[in-house]
C-alpha cells in the first residue's frame, strides 16, 4: 500500500481530498489507480504531473517502481522558460 498525497491545485480538483491509499507497482499504475479512485482528477493527471517518491521527483518515468509503504506526492507539472 502506498500513501499518495496531492499538492497544489490537485487537492482542490479532488474535491478537497488530499490523501489516498493505493496499491501500485509503478508510477503509471499509480496514476491509473488514482484516476479510477478520483475520476475528477483524471483530466489533470492526463495533462501531466510530477511524482515525488520518498522525496525524489520523477517526470515521465512511467515504469519507475513504487516501493511498498512509500510516501508519494503528486504535484501539478511546472512549466516556464
């Protein structure tokens, strides 16, 4: 089981829910399961997010393993230039 916490505007997009407990083997599965658990988040997840697993940030690393009992933060993707 992985504890998933939403940051920034994702929390409000999830109706104020900020934490989810999910089973997932990798980042792609985690995002898929999060979208199933909270369908109103799916469009935001599909646009792209940053995923921090135990303090390390991953972007577009779909098959990065998510160790059991990890602490995961999902953050809106930052853009800029």
